[in-house]
C-alpha cells in the first residue's frame, strides 16, 4: 500500500523526531550528494510573489535530485493576467502531473484546502504572513551546524515580527527544539499575543541571546500612517558595531533576507565573521532537497 503523501505547509503538526530526521537528511546530503532519482519527473515552482533565495534554492534542489523545474515566476505573462484565479492556475499546473508543487502566495490562497484537493506533495515556500516553514528549518539547521545541540539555546528576533512569516514558523519550531525565543522591536512591530520574553532595549536582548536574527522592515506591509521611520528604526533596532560587542564573541547573526542595508544591519555586521547570512542560503539548498526527496517518496 502506498504511504501517505508528505507535504509541508506548516510545522504545527511535525513531531520533534520528524524534525530531527529533516536535519539529519539535509546534513547527509551536504556531506554526500544523493542519487539522481528524479529522472523524467518535474517539480512545479509556483511563485506568485517575488523571491530570490527560496525559488532558486528549490530549483537548485530539484536539479540535485535530477528533476526538471516548471517555473512560474511572479505570474507575469500567464493567464492570471486574463483573470484566471490563483486556484485554477494551480489546479491546471497540477493536471500536468509534476511530482510536487512548491508554492509561494499571499494569505488569500487557502493552501491547506488546496492540499486536500490534490494528490501530490505541496510545499509552502512562503505563505502571506502565515508561515515559511522551510526557512525556519534551514535557519535552525544553520545554527545546529554551529552549536550541535539546539536545546537550551536563546534566539533573539529583532524587528518587524508582526508581519513576518519567518518568525511565525520560528515560533512553531522553537518550542519543539527546546530553543527559547526573545523578541525586540518597536511595540507596533511585535505581536500583541506574545507571552514570551521581550526586550525594549536591543543591547539587553543581545546580551541575553546566543544568536540574533534580524528581520526585514517590511515597508510594503505597513499603513502609510506608520509613525516610526527608517532612521529611527535604524538607530534603536538596527544591528551595528555596538551590537557586535553586546552580542558577545560566541553569538551568531542571522537574517532570512532580503536585507535592507543600513536599516536592519550595518555593513560591519554584514561582513562580521559571526554573520551566517550566506551560510543560511547554502543550508537552504540541502534542507529543501531533503524535503523534496521525502515528498518524492525517498527514504533518506
Ligand atoms: N528568505 C526568503 O524567503 O527570501 P526570498 O524572498 O528571496 O525567497
């Protein structure tokens, strides 16, 4: 009897042992390339919002498996421009029988409902403000490479948390891994429902943490009447040379990208040896390859 389909839309229902197996598979694929088992199959990458890292790393992962990639990039030149709905577009691509669908879309798409209608694995590649599970997995994979054991570590997330799908997935994952999250940012950037640790002053948060993840100031998701400006944010919450001292020598720096230079991060932080931004991007390929292989039914 065929096994259940493996999709990844949220991390809510993933068990700690399943997450451990994702990490181990990605680590194995980094040490030794996997077999080209995907020959003759394709993976559809449907990106209805802009992306650089996620789209290209899924595409790179597809190549590493030996699959072709069917790419829809921000839907330009497609029948969406003629009024076709997002759901109809996805169902039509699914009718071409790719081995898996990788989808980035806004909150208006019901990805969970879509998964029930389709008989192929679906991967959330960034879904509105709801979640970005593969990003959270690759971020913790990156930290695991530095720390070994993640349990008991403290991660400070700084900035535009309320609009961040990355942070939403970090919240889901951190508890399962035994990582404590602290938040720091202007009041209007933090979720009102947050009951965990939060810091008014960036320096205090950095001194508390073992690693800091800065988030992009999502200018496009804020009301025009947002009082806080770019320069005020930079002065109070931007990572700079003082932050490098506050963080301590063993503290790691992450950012999921894209970075607003001179807003969340100054040049000296971006080029600091503790900054893992490009390491995150590299780990993203292995993590996404591990997840796609699992979706295609491979035992790793
Ligand atoms: N981190 C991330 O999702 O980057 P992209 O938007 O470039 O994919």
